[in-house]
């Protein structure tokens, strides 16, 4: 029996894509930067089928790469181009779309790894609740991929990252064994928490098939303001002041004039606050039971960092302001393939990072452009270097080196993937990497799961 | 060089206790149930000294048991009595008492593993903040031990367990390597989160030396009520109703008349609500900026589960009501050595657990008494079986079996320790235990850290 025939028996012939044309769209990522060839693209429909696929691959000693919405930005769901002599099975979570009933008592729901973020949020809202994580790729990102990268997004300051939403996890080990701990007791202290370990593990330890997710209370009324401030330091000062004033603050996003100009051109709308002066813009969202707009205006009135502001409380107006922030990635991609880096620093170093980025990039590519935006509270910046796609390694090295010198993280929310595996030691110590390597070997001794991602690439680069 | 001389050189001769009399108080736990002999009791003063102690023990192939406040209830910090032919070094965290400055911006503080909970809370309050975890053993429990067991306590419904308070962890591996990730960026997605893995690992993977802890906003005004209700089902109904009414609800503890009678006798005070009828009592605490007592009374007025209630808002009166709840463990111990079990079930099974406990215990010890209390929101009960200390195994098996049959956890917040290692498979599947065993081997291949605790005891019982 060939591996292909075993896979076809497990998931049905229609869900084993062998033809190169059918496989192609899954073998390249959203940015177009990462490509690799797979042996087959397989779409299992449930946990048992995932178990059969993994067991068959393990038996045949064939690697497995897991792919969710394929909107990750670090190549974590794409076959390793350096191992084309040993193409992996590409396991899609597309059909793991079970979405259970919302429990109003526990405020939890069970979701398949392939459930899209937008579908989960709509499901939670239909039950009078909401999901705590939100991000611009909500229509394509899957909850399984979000767990695998410990995704953050625009509401981390209120609800935390993906890890904080996890009440239970079901996953399949490389040998096909199922670990299921979905409706665990609320409080449990019986040894190592494997589900938490899988948060941020990028498919290198096990394949997550279902998640038990915490939901949050729905916020009924919200108000949004886009605020012009002089610079990053004033943006940080504004946030600190607003946090003291507004217990319902739920988002604080930073962008800059060059990015907003690009987005406005891309969307064909006027740049807001174009005449307000200052280089930085902060989008804040505040939720309250009644009168969030009044509270937001009162709070902003007390902050002398505010140069000018535009506010919104109707859904349509709020969406217009959010669109300016959330269209950054699309507008950037439309302008050409950027070098995209997702980094964070200790909050008190954010202004310094922003100030020093142009020089860091200019040293290796004086001709490159820079578009920056991100999550202010976590000092998490999405750094896009424009017109330098052919200098990916040099530009990445320069930016990540600067971030590390400021005590920051080389990946704040996208994961390490293939893109940053060779720079892992900038964020993690040799002792930590040693432990990570041991944990990897404990779960996956033959290195079959997502080879080249996170640690394995690091291995190869030694 | 003997191990003893190496240890003395590392931590100073005064901090290596070799004399049996000096060692004795550390070799028996608070309940008196767990005892074991150590080779030496060692008190390192900082991370570097811990590293030297572990490296020396690893070199000499001598096991290491870690002890915090010695208030754990499952023998996790006591040498294994079954391995008296190979006595371990008993490593105390007593001198790891560094307590850093509170950062008002990040709302975090760095604390040594040996810092007592009460000292941490006082330190946080002096800076206008508070620590999110609180429990009755606050004067003796250490934050390191609390992390090792993922301790819960009386405020879990508001702030979560110990795991949720962790922003960073420093720990030492068995070979003496230090893993330090204390002031990590707010949001970080660079691989496996080793700190989270250590939460609940009970000293079997590494020795935690320092913690970076999240603090919470201080609650300035609180009100407490002790409420008489008919039974467990009504207690759960009351909590569900209050959660909807009181966003500032911060504790909901359940106790029962036999326990309250015992505590009142022990304290020499009258039993409160003695004539109110009903068997269950719920202590609720509510915090609000202004007028928490009025809000609490209004909310209670809407709940038809309330048979009677006594309320308090002055600090002294609140303390009196809390004392009735928090003196349970002491009053029970004063009445004789109980079989103490810490369990939880899915919240909708709590009433069934309470109803079936007397029969489960009665089957193995018809003469035993039963005192129950615990944390209502997490359906976490502390089950104390009185007058049956000589039937520990049979009573434990009966209670834990019942809990497992209801889909519960055999350890909700105390950990598995030595006490429950042989019952681990009631809460964790063979696949999970297999993974836990692999993780253990990855960190500690020779099984030198806390042998007999959590998994190792399980090994031996196979």
C-alpha cells in the first residue's frame, strides 16, 4: 500500500489532492514570499481522520506540514523549500469546522481548528457573547492557526492573546494518539498543561483539532477616536492617561502619517487629520454600558497630547475609522512585496525603536521605504520595509538586531515560522532553546511535524 | 570532595543542615501525614546558588526535593519515604526573598520564589495595587510553591489561578543551567512558553527561583455577606444570579452547617445563621467604587434562594465572616488528622457530588465524618474525611473515583504530589500521561527532581 492510498482510504479520494495544479494554491503563502512543494494536500474531516493521516505519515516516515487559513506571515504553514527531496504531506484544517453550542453558564464554546475567526465571533454574538481576540484577517484566519501562533490582534490590552482564551485543547500526536482535554474542570492541577504548551508551538509538537474557547461579555456600545499626536512618546503618554480614565478601553492602535497616506490612496478616501500636525496617530476604542462617546471625549479633553481628533460612535463611522487601520496590510501588499516583521519591545523603549528604525534599515538598504503600524499597549509594531524584497535577510537582520538590543521580541504575534528561525537566538537564550529542542524531541522524536519551522530551521543553520 | 562540602562551599556552612534534629521540621509536612528523610537541608540565597546546588546534586546523582512554605497538602515538598535508601537534598526556597520595585506602568513586580503570599500582597498594596491570588495559608505559602501547584484560592472567579498571574519566570534546570525570562515583552510569540509549563509542574521539571507577577487594581471598598441557602443546588443558583447582578463579585465560597459548627466551636464564637434553616452557606464578597454593601443587599434581595443572611462592610466585621470560612482547615486539623482531598467537578455536577459523597465514603468507612467546604464558582470542594486517617488509600480511592465518574479533577488546586500520584489516570488519559512522561524525561532524564511526585510515583505503581 502506498501512503497515498492509505490517505485516500482515511479521508476519501476527493480530499487527497495529488495534482500539482490543485495543490499549488496551498503551497504558496498569502504574501507570495514562501513556497514549497508537497507530496499531497490532505483535508481530513475530523479528529479521527487527522489521527489516521498522522499515523500513516509517521509509518511512512513522511513529514507533515499543517495549514490553517494560510494567512500567517512567517511561512509556518508552507512546505520547506530546502527539503524538496522529501516533500511533506500538507494537512489542511479546512474541514475541521465543528462549532458547538455556546454554554451560557460556562461562557465557553467548542470549535474545530479550521473555524474562521469571523464565524466564531458571529456564533458567539448570536448567543449574546463575544470572542476576546479580534484581528484584521478575521475572515481567513482559523482558530487553530491562531492558537499555534498565540495570535494577538487589536484587543489584547483588554482580553489578552489567544493563550488566555483557551479552556481546553484537543490535539493529535505524530503517532496518531489523540489528546483530548476540552471540557476540563474549571480549575485543575493534575500535572503539565499540554494545551498551554501547544499555544505558540506552530504545529511542531502536535496537530490541534479542536479548541474549547472562553467567551467574553458582549460590549453593546462603543466609541472610537482617531487622535493626532506629535510622536510615539506622546502616543504612549496618551495611552497611559486614557488607561487611568477609561476602564472600558478596548483597543489602542498606533499608525503614522506615511502609512495613513498610503492607505487613504489605496482606499480612495481623504487622509483623515491630514492638517492636524504631528506624525503619529492613535486609534482608541472605548466600550461602556451607556455614553461611551461622552466618556471618551471627556477623557481625551484632559490629555494635552491630543493635537486633533475625529470620533465616531455609529457602527458605520466606527468601521470607517477602523478600516484605515486595518487596511494597512492590504495597501502595503498592493504597493509591492514588503519585508514584513512583527516585533515588540518593552513599552518604555517603543519611542526609541521607532526613532532608530530608519537608520537601521537605511544602513543596509538606503533606498527602502518604511511603513509602521501596530498595537500600542503591547509596544508591538508591524514593520514593513518597502522596495527591499530582494534583501530580506539583510533587512530582517538589521531590524531584528535593533529590536533585540532594546530587549524586545523578534516575533510578537506572528510566530517564528521559517522566516525568523535563524534569528531565534536573538529572543531566546541557549538554555531556553536547548529546553525547547528537548520538548520538541519528546513530542516528535523523528522531527516529522513542520520541519524547518521554529527550531528545526535553527538546527539546520547551526 | 563530598557533595556536602560542595554544598557548603556554594551556600555557606550555616545553610547546609546535616544534623537530624535541625532537618526534622522540614522532613514532615503541615498535616503530619507525609514524612521522609533527607541527606541535607540546603538554603541557597539566590539563583546562582540554586544553580550551584542543582549542578552539584546532578554531578553526584543525588535527587533534589524542593520545598516552599511546607503548607502543601499532598506531600509534594517532602522526601519520598519509599526511597530512604537514597535520601535527597531538600532545597528550601526560604532565602529566595527578593522583592523588587512595583512598576506602576506595567503593573508587575519581580518576586523571589520564597516570598510569602502575605508579604507580596502587602508590597503590592503599598504601591496602590493588589495581587490577584489570595488563600487562607497566605502567611506561610510562598509564591514559588503556589506556581508549582498552580494554586487557586478565594479569588479565582475574579482573577484566575496562579498561572494567570505569571508574566515571566526564572528557573534552574537540573544541570544548573538558568532559564530567565522575567521582563519579557508584553506579547511574545517566539516558541514554547516554558514558564507556563512550569505552572503546576510541582518541582518535577525545574526549580523556580523568581517570578514576574502581574498585579491588579486595588479594590477600595468591599462588602461581604454570609448567606443561608437550602442546599448546594440553591447555592449554585444564587451564584449564577449574583454574577449577573454584580460585576464586582470577587469571591463566592461554599460551606455547610457541620463545618461551620466545628469552626464556631474551635473559635469559641456562636455559629452564625444557626437558626436560618438550610444546610448550605455561601460567603460572597463584592467590591465597588462606592456603596458595595447597598449593591450587594439589592442583589441578594432579588434572589429567592436566600433564607437569611448576615452582612458586613467594616474591615473588622468582614474579617469575622471570612474567619469562619478560613478557619476550616485549622479547626479540622485540631479535631484530628483528616483525609484531605481537593477535587472539582463540572459546575452542573456539584450538587450531585455533594449528595453522593456520604455514600461513597460510607461504603469504605461507615463511621467516618465528613466536612466539606470550597470555592463555589469553580465547583472546587475541599473534602475532609474525619476519623479515617488509617484508611487513607481506601477513602481516597472512593472519593476520587466518584469525582472521576462525574468528569471531575482529582486535584483542583493542591496538585498531585505524592498523595494522588497513583490515581493520576483518573484525571489524565494514557496518551496525556505518556506525553507528560516524555516532557519529564526531556527536562530531567535521570529523574532527579522531586522523585515520587506527580509522575514518578505513578511509574513506581505500574
